């Protein structure tokens, strides 16, 4: 989402969201998040 309000990020974390990416982001950030997901699911 394009909205990076602190409250929304906190709520998302409480709901179990992880790897939240705030726009704007670059390719390296996206790759890092995807790599971490693959590490968790193994």
C-alpha cells in the first residue's frame, strides 16, 4: 500500500502481517523481503 501511516503498520503487525514494505521501495528491498519469506518456508 502507498499509505505508510504508523498506526496502519502497527495494526498490520498485530494482525500477523510480516515483511511489510512501505512505498517507495527499490528492487533490493523487495528481493530481501522475498528471500526472507523463502527462508522461513524452507
